[in-house]
C-alpha cells in the first residue's frame, strides 16, 4: 500500500492536474457540496484530496492510485455502503480521516490508511493576538451542541486584548428535501456571544479568504466535528497562513507511516487503521431504511448519530 | 494653494503592498505645503447614498482637484456621481488618477467610465516608465500620463549597520555567509521555482550561501495564460522541486511564511541580495524592490515591467536585470544572463556599498522625493480627456468575449494581441 503511494507521489498522476478534473460535471455533485461552501471548497495536496460524495463517476475516481477522502463520518458511511462492491475490486489506496476510520469495511482495511493533520508550530490560545471563529451552521450539521458549548469554554482563556473575528454562516439544512428554517443556530450563536470578551468583527467569505499573516492567530472551527466534513478548506487555508487550528495536534511522538506536506505550516500524518470496523451495523441501517439514498434520509441520519 | 479631495479606503487593502502604497502616496500629497485637503472613505462597503453625499460635499466645498488614490474598488460609482453633480458646470475640478497593476483586470469598468470622463480634465499617474509605456497607447492623448513612483517611508527603510548586525545575529548567520532573500507572494508568476533552481546553481560555487523566503503561497497561477490552480497546488509543486535537490541545498532554504510589514526592513538589512524573477501580470512597480534598495540591498531582478525602473544611475552595478523575452510559449527568462549574474554579481556581494545604494534609492523613492515629483507634475494643468484608444477597445472586446483573451488553446500559445499590449514590458535590445 505504502509502495503504491510512493509510486504515485513520484508519478505525475494527480487528480487536479488531470484536465478531466476541470471538465467534471459539477452539477452532478450533490448540492451538499455547494451548501457547505467554503468548507467543501477544492484544495490540493499530493494525495488527491476529494469528497467521496462527489465521486459520481466512479470509473474516473478509481483511475487515481491514491485518494484522500475529505468526507466526515456520515457521507463516508454512505460512500462505503454505496460503493463497497466496486471498491473491493479496485486497486486504489484510499485515505480516510482518523476519526472516521471505523466506518471502513474490514475487507477494505488492506487498501485503506488513516490520516490526520498536524502542526509542528502551535501557539496556545492565551498567546493569541487574534481569535478566528469559523462555522457553517445548520441544525443537521451539528452532531452535538453540548460538545460545541464545551469547545467554546476555551474562550475563557483568551487574552482580553485579543481581537475576535467571526465567520459564522447560517445555512439551510444540507440534508433537507424541502426547505426548513434553521433553529438551533440562534441559541448557539447567543451562547457564543456571551462568552466573547471583546466586540467581534464579522467576516464575509471574501474577507476570510483575504486574511494573512496569521502566526499569532488561533482558529476555532465550530462546524468541524468530523461529521459532514473531516478536512475543511477553511482549516487548510488559515493554517497555510500560519494560524493554529484548535482541533489539530502537534506531530505524534511515534513515527507515522508517511508524512505529506500540505502547507508551510502543517502536514498530514498517514497511519494504518487501528479501530474496529462498524460497517456491518451500517449495512443493517441501510437495509432497514425505506429511502433509497441514505444521504438524504433524515431518519437514517438520526440513527446514525448513535454510531458516530 | 489648492483644495484637493481624496478618495481611498481608510481600511488597509488585503493586497499587502497596496497597504503601504496608498498611505505613503497620501503622505506625499500631505507633504505639499499650502494645500487644503478633504478625505473620503471609499471601499466595497461604501453605499451609493454615502458616495452621493461625499460628492455633494466636495462640490459645495469647492474642490479644485480630486485624487482617486486607491487601487480598489473601481471608482466607477464615484465617477458616476461626479458626472451627475457637475453635469451643468462648465468648470470642473481636475481628476488625478493613480494607475495600479490591476488596471488590466478592469477594462470593462474603464470602458463604462469613458463617457463619464468626457469633458473632465484628467491626469493619469503611472508608477514606472514601462507601465506608462503600456498605458499610453490605451489613450487617445498619451500626453496626459505622468510617472510617479510609489513612495517609501525613509524610516525604517534606510540602511543602518546596527540593524544589519542585529538581524544576522538573530538568524545565526556568520560574516562569511551570504543571504539571498525573496519577499512577496509565493505564486506561479513570481517564478519561485526559478528562484529555487537559481539558488541550487549558486550553491555549487558558494556552499555558504543561504536562501530566505518570506511570503505566503497563493493560487493566482497564470490566468492570462489560461492556467488555473487550486489552493495548495503551487506549494506542492515547489516542495516537490525542493525535495529533488541535493541535501545541502535543501537545508539552506529557509521558509519564514508571511510576516508583517514591520518585520521586513530588518530582513532586508540582514540580507545580501534580493532576488526576484517575477513575470507577474502586471508588475507595474515592485514595492519590495524599492524597499530593499532603500535598505541598501543589491538586487537581481527580471527585466520585466516596473522592475526596469530600479536600475538607477549611480548603482547600476548593484541592480542586475535578466532579460525576459515574449514568446508564444510564454515569458522566458534569459538563461545566459542568469548565469552571468553568478559570476558578475554573486561573488561581489561583500563589496556592496550599502549606504550609497540606500541613499540613491531614497533620493528616488522617499516620500519627500515623490512629493516633489507630484508638485512638479501638478504645476502643469491636466488636459481634457479625449477617450480611450482603438487598442483599448480591442482589448476590452477581447476580455468581454473570451475567457483567455491572450492565448490560442491546445497547446496554449500567446497570441498577437498579447505581444501588442505587453511588448513595452520587456527590453527590446
């Protein structure tokens, strides 16, 4: 597996270098991809970051020897339940986020590796001159609002002088078949504001993209609990400008199988999958679902929370 | 004494070099004694009602000159209200418009502004001779174009030995070591890959040399050549190149990431040579180079667009320009001249007259020097705007109708229009 990746790294067969990539019909991608902009925006590293939920043309997808799936647990589970038979016959190496590795079917463990993003240089929130709070919120994206409330407690440690910038987009439920109003985000936002020590500046997407010189900045991502997206574009972007991402770690003490540079300030640690697979339970959930496409089945979604 | 109104964003631009340029230009105007000034905030968030009231106010005040100082947003809404308010006035204030590199991204807006500018006296300021040579053919009356470089703050951008010693101590650089430096965006058109290859050539004869790179990677790629890249692509390409180099080269490339404007003067002081092979569209000036020269730093540059202005009289030996040719396949740097710099410039860095370079640089770029240039230019009254030229219309139409107006596809080749517009950016001999 590792040999295959190394061969791939030496070759020039990269997904986004392929002219077909630009020609992919993005209108065929599920709308969740656009609904989560900019979290699901494209970016590049040498192990082909891509979303499994966008792998509409599987024949094209499987031509690349190694692909890093940026999906969170829910779409990843859907990916494996839908694509399992074809993946069994594929020679491709797939990398999944460490927190989602238990969704990988046991039979595919020998073709799958896990990854996590690490930053050698990190600052503590107490040292940060700027706190950036990022989130694209909707009821269904938030797995556990208590978890987010707990995450926000860290704001108590930040300096009184630290500037606070907020990029908090409220979007409609990406799994909705019909429109419904987002309801959870307002109390959550209220709770967030109670914890702030200074008046925040609100960022538009344009301003977020233009941020630079972030070595003194600390980023808290409210929408990343690896549920829908495990590898967010905003985390990549802000880390590539030097910011410390709250959810990431320093490099492991033990040697990883492979390190892949993703930006000047962070890299990806690749390791073997260690957790036990729960794929059989997923299959049971799929069988008991009355809707053919589990990605859009809110009942299945509620069930899914148990296994995440 | 004149009444001058300024339109610019009071908030710093997201474009790093323009953060300094706009405020330094303003200081240059402020250094002109006897004028009365009014300042109006204009950026993306300014609503039309505010702009209208600003325009009414400056009219009531009796502004004689209006300076459009900033590079963005495009001043179309301001020009629109000025046109309306002064429609019935035969005497209109003079318009002074500073042109930036992003002029080429706004042909459509300038085309729309054409009718609004009719009957106004307009003076255009370009930042360098070559930018002026690019811009003049786009106007029916080229004589309304003057050159005013973007100014530099003499403090902290002037050479001091003590700052150099302090910085080198912090870097742990010994006297026999030399530091090549690059600061700016790390982007495909900035040719960071060429810089890395160049450093590998330098290391063959000078094992003690180091390369310090300051800046953040971006995904701008080369849109005029139809090249699109996702975020992270250029970083991965450069890292792959670095990994292919010998170990002794890799270990002496130091990546500092983006640093604030406050940290840059010290870096220029500590370094021995600024190297930039940028062929960026449109490198109208080169704020980095102006700052580096003001800190007494010798420079090795591509002979492209605004960079050519830095070969100043008195320091010609310390500013080397590498010829760029416009070919169908792209902008090509002369390998011969790059190699010549290895023998003519790189071994002589210990003898660089840092104080002289700094003095000559500041004589040309300092705020006081630019203030004097502006004063001289403003003595000559602006001329009535007579419209954009047929060449401008040709480019505008090409931009309106084609995604990649300068290239033939499959394989990508620059077309004649590209050469017609950009030939002033390169050395002819």
